[in-house]
C-alpha cells in the first residue's frame, strides 16, 4: 500500500511506496518492541496472552517468557539491562544476569497504576508513564486504583523513590514518551486526549513548562490512537495513530502517514543499520524500511555492541583508521561517516554567480569538483554514509548578518546567497537527494551557529568527509573545527575548489595536513568497505 505524503519532507524519511511486510502474526495484542544492538534480535510483548516473545533472522518468532506479568513497554539501560513496564505488578523492573530488580512500584506510599512506556536519558535517569490500562480487564489485572491521577515519573540515576515530573492532573492517560535527539525535550502523548505534549528538560532532569506539540490525532474512519512514540535522528516524531504511524516534523507539522494493515500500538527501529522500523500492530508485527534511523539512545552505545561499531559514535575519541595490507589504504566504517557538501551554490562557483569574477568557476572546472562530489555522494548513499548539504544563506537584506570581515562584506555588497534566489540554490548536479539532510549557516565554518553537530551526534557520526567550496575558507575552517571537536576529518582534495590552484595547494599541502587526512575521492570510495 502507498503511504500518505502530506509534505515533501516525508519522502526524505521513507519511500512513499516502501512495502510493509508481516514479520509474524496470530498474536493477541502486541506491544513493547525493542531491538538488541549486540545480539541482533527483537523482543516484543503480547499483553493479554501474558507472553514475551523474540524474533531473529535465524530462529524466527519464539517465546522467551510465560507468564510475563503482562509486560508492556521495554527498553535497555546503557549496560543492556532490560527495563520492563509490568501491568500485572504495577511495577517498573530491571532484568539483568537472571535477576529481577524493582525500580519503581509506589509513589507517596501508594501503588503505581501500571507503568506503560519507558525511556532512558544519557545520565542514567529513567522516565516512564503511568496510566491505568494495566488495571483494566484483558490488558492487565482488574483491581482498584490507589492513586487518583495518571502521571509521568523519573527514577534518578542512583535510584530511589520515583519523582513525579508533571502536574498530576495534566494527563488523562499518559502513554508513549521519547526524548529529542539532544535530550533537551521530552515528548509525552495522551491517548484519550489524542495529543502530544512537549516539555523542556532542565539540566537536573526535571521538566519545564509544556506546550501542545500536536493534537487531533484521531479519526472516525480508521482505527488507531496515540500510543507508542519515537524520535528519529533528525528530531521528527513518529507516533502510532489512525491507519498506522503519523510522522511530525520538529516544528509540529504533520509530514505524512505510514500505512499499516492493522492498528499499530508501538514501534522501534532495529537491524544492524537501524533502518528497519518494527511495528507491533494488534495481532501481528510488521516491518518497513526507512531512510532515517532513530535518535541515539544510551543502550545503542553499549560497549562491544553492533550499535557502537556500526551505528553510533563511541564515547571515546574515534581511533585513526588503520591501513589494510601493505598498500596503506584507509578503512572507513560507513555507519560512522558523514559526507559534508559545503557551499556548492550558484553564487559561489557558477558563471553568472555573485563571485564569478574571483576565478572560482574556472578552478571548479579545473578540479572537476561538481562531478567528483556527485560520484562520491552516490557511493556514500549506497554505503549508508550520512550526506549533509551545508548551505550559506542570508535573508533578503541580510538582517542580523554582521559585517566584521571582508568576506561577509562581500556577501552583502554583491547581494549574494540570498534565500530563494538562483544564487543561493545548489549547483546543477548537487541537489539534495532523498535521505540527504540540509544544514544552513551564515559563517564559513559549517559548525558555527548551525545544527550540524546536533545532526552528527544524533546520527552517531564521528568521521567527517569534508568537501565543497572554498578550500582555504569553508573547507579548511570546518576541518580545523571538526578536529578540535574530536571528529576524524577526511578531505578528498579533488572534491574541493577555491579561487585558484595556488590557494588550493597552499591549504591542502600545509594547513590541512595537520588537522585531516588529505586524499582523493577514489581512495575514500575504496575505504568505505
């Protein structure tokens, strides 16, 4: 079935024709999908049947626990301890090394309702929702409630009494919750009110004032409610909803809808590249391939896991790539790399552009820079490298743009790189493709004042392939800053150009030798094994 594209950005996240495949069926009501990053298997629960199951490529679906205390949402802590919301016991528990630890069961001396969904912050604190679905028939054990409200709680890193982090009467039935990629926001949905609220997260883990992020998540024509919810690496919010999964931008715009044959209750990304979305949908589990992966959760960095080596950045500085054999070739892990294409815009290096008289178009032709970057980008996309276009853009009239340097004065004097103009658009052949990301800046360095580092960290990328224009300005500044920030920087010099060959050589043969590996595009492609 075709998915619903409401805004063109949706097609950057998932192919509108991506097939939805049934992984298994015949269950009662599936919930709590969770991917193990090291051992490559999916856990999911079947609450009414009181069973926990797992799936992997080799063994398919099998039971791993019965009874399972009518478990619902699950996640891992940073050490791969399994954290489980149990409806039957009204407890949040952790399973590790065959043991069972109760993390939360009471608040102010009264039993919790029934912990429902859970997520872990990088500081080790645990947040969970507590509606009362687990005290209803079928989905839990029918019994009276002791609390008179449904809250959201935080368990501190050191443990102890759960902390109520929202007004106790704010939610009717709080359900799915997830952090933004930078953990500065926490999203919580309300199943009954059919909306999502977003809170600022303070440094101490408490929550600031909330606002309604999205509302009206309901339909008279299709089954589905806000339930499970996840953020992707770019900060978009994916939430179960009528007809499948609805996807919202960071700004709250509804981008599109993933269509699923059954009502979806929860979702989670998995497999080795974190591009398979698993969806627990009533009697079945479905999968669909996406063009983006999840926000990096602490457990995805688990030492020795697939997530560490192939999907997210390790907490330690990345090792310098080792040569293979005797030929000295680099070896780069595509899942840790990001290709940055900087300032490849008409005003910068096209004939007729604002800076054409600088010699930039001629040197770009000498370097064959557009075709070289295009070929490198195609190879990177094929291998799972994140591709990021960084554009220098000013608003008409350049409001808020400081004229503290001749380069910036030249931008204003030439009326260059203005949003919406031909000069600000990418050169022909280097337009963003599906799945690429775009970052905007108003300085030479791609990091300065932009969201680049947030995107890199969220995607688990610690190796930068730095390309574009101009070599001795934007490319060199980004390489220097990237090195200072702890990134491993690779500069394929045939994918860079500037005003003339002398300036180019001076940059790549001297300054950048101290902050990056300077090489050729063919060697980078060969290194992405």
